[in-house]
């Protein structure tokens, strides 16, 4: 495999499409009125998944890929998949997950795996060293990437992450918290109104009761 072509595919196809899928998922949540259904708890699961994938992504951008980084990437991917199953199970019981959103989820599951496979292919010997069958020793050090990726690319990608991932999902969480507060306030007002109505009924019955006539 041409290493230059593989790295270009990772940088300019896999990562941008992955970011686009993440933003599309946010739009699907918004269209389903997540703040009034599954609410802030599902939004926390979304942020958890984002954090699970942010760690290996930042490592791939800034650090030399070796056995340690590949091992961390594999663990993060497995944890992310487990959290994704938890997320979908939670959402299915509380809101409608439409076909478009399900299709978006397929991208969000496969693109991280595709990225990992490209990285493993580019650093095959370090991957094999994890199971002790490589011709070179496993490298478990943390070292900055040399040479570093172009700063224009890094700055652009991180800006896109903030604009289309971090801010939208934080907005979703805040919207969910506000929705929960609004529902609690509405429930409290309804309970007070019900109590007031019962009290008024008792008072009305007490004042309208006909007294027994004396003999």
C-alpha cells in the first residue's frame, strides 16, 4: 500500500467524513426533540463517546504511532462501541430513532474502525509487536510526531471539531437540562393546582352542606 495515499485518505477523507457524520447525528437528535424525550442523560452518553474517540484522534495527530498508541486506540474503539450500544438501547426506549439516524450511526461505527485499520497498516510491525511476532521490538514511549502534521491542517481540523462537534453537543446537553427543569416546573405547578382544586372542593362541600333540622 502506498503510505502517502493511505495517510491522505485518513487525513482528508476518513476524518472529515467522520466529523460530518457526527454533526448529522446531532441534527437527527434535534429533529427528534431529544430535549423532551431521552433528554440530558442521552446527551451525556454522546459526550462520553466523543471523549472516547477524542483521545486516540489527538494522539494520532500529535504523537508518533507505535505499539502503545495502537493499543490505546484499540481499547478506546472497543469502549466506544460498548457505549454506542448503551446509547442506542437507552434512546430506543424513549424516542423514535428514524432510518436516517440509523444510517448515520453506521458511518459513526465504521469510520473509526476504518481509520484504525489504515493506521495499523501504516505501522504494521508495531502492531505485530503487540502480540510478539514482529521483527522489531514494541515501542511504548510517548513522542511528538516528527515531522509534525502541517499546522494549517491541524488548526483547521481542530476548529471544525469545536464548531461542529463540541459546541453542538454541549448545546444539546444544555437544551436537555433546560427541558428537564421546565418539565419539573410544569409537574410542580400541576401538582399544586391539583391540590388547590381538592382543597377548594372540600371547602365548597363544607359550606354547602345542609344542616340537620332540630326537633
